[in-house]
C-alpha cells in the first residue's frame, strides 16, 4: 500500500469531531509515508485533510473536475493537482492512483464514490481494500443497511467494507487486508 484515496465531504459537517478525524487520518497517513489521493478541494473535510497532509510534509494528489477548479474550489497548496473533464474521469483516476480507499463522513458524493469502489471490489474489478472511518457513529446506519442487505440475500458479505472508529486501527486493517481471489469470469485484461 503506497497511496490511499480518501473520499470526504466538501462541507465540514455539524460535528467538530468530523474535522478532527480528518486531521487525525491525515497525520496517520503522513506518519506511515502513505501518499494521499483526494478530490482536490479546499473546502470542508477535503480542505482539512489536505491542509494537514501538507503541514506534515506528506505527498498529496488532488483530482478535480474542470468545472469545480474553474469555480476556484481547487486547493491552491497542492502541487500535484490533476484537472479532469468530468466527475466520471475524476473517480476513475482516483481509483487508478490508489491502493486503498477510506471514506470519511460526507454527503451524497462521498457515498456515491464509496459505493462505486465497493461495487468494483464485489465484482472483482479491483482487489483494493475499502474502509470507512466511522466518526461519532456517522456510518452506523450504513453498517446496519449493509447487514440488512446480507440478511436479505442481496450482498454476500458486509465485511467487504472495513469499518472502524479509529484512524490508526483502520489504517492497520487496510494494510493487512487479504483480498479475495480474482473471479474466474473476469478477463485477464480487466484484472
């Protein structure tokens, strides 16, 4: 694991613990010499994460669509900023650059990014670990929904998403992740 993609809100949320967790995660990533890939924004939890990675001397890659960069939402302190044409291109490049994924609290965009990489993992398109940092129980309803989906036979194993409330413990779990074997039906060029 060399680089971790962090999905997070462009808002700080209402609870100060969300920003504190973003800062803690950033410090943990820098301490482990892990590069960080993020949505490129300067606002909300994205800005907190970026500011703390940069303050710690860490490696940071931002990926932002042209439309958001043009509205001056791109973080000006990030030297490796990739400006892409669309949101689809953003997600594809973030996934390509990362060896693992972590979702901090966030809104619809964060959830959509999280579920796309979880879907790809379930389909065997990638074998990278996916985790959520469950700050102040933010993801408790999502964990319950995944458990319900398993009970109802729509998801085979909710453990495809690693869930932890502590950044360091979550990073340890991502680092020790043992991916499932690649499905036989997946063509070699898709692996």
